């Protein structure tokens, strides 16, 4: 499945490493298994260990920053009662 995804969507090796890392995070493995594969403090900090995942810290920071921005937008829209899908309301 990973090789098909890499070929179809032209993923780089870093993209594939990020996909594998996210697969581990989303998996049903016990937390201790996840810690072994992606980093001891992935739950506490949301950060994985670069030497284990091969996902650069800059990419992880970008993803975290983007998620924070999306949460802020959602919070703002919720607080103001805006209807993004139907602005005429």
C-alpha cells in the first residue's frame, strides 16, 4: 500500500516517513510500542524523535503550527456564531 501511494501521488521519502509515523500514531498499538517506534514523549509533547521517524523537526513544527491556526479559526467561527457554509444566515 505504501509503495502504491508513493507511485500514485509521487510522495518523497520524507512524505512516506511522515505517513508511516502518522500510521503508528493512529494505530491500535499500545502506547509503549508507539514510544519504541516514534519516541518516548510523543504523547506528552506531540513531537516524535527525528532519528526514529526520519521526519524533520521543521515539518513537525509546520504541521503543529497549521493545526493551531485551524483550531483558532474554528474557535473564532464558533464564538461569533458564523456559518461558514451559509454566510447569508
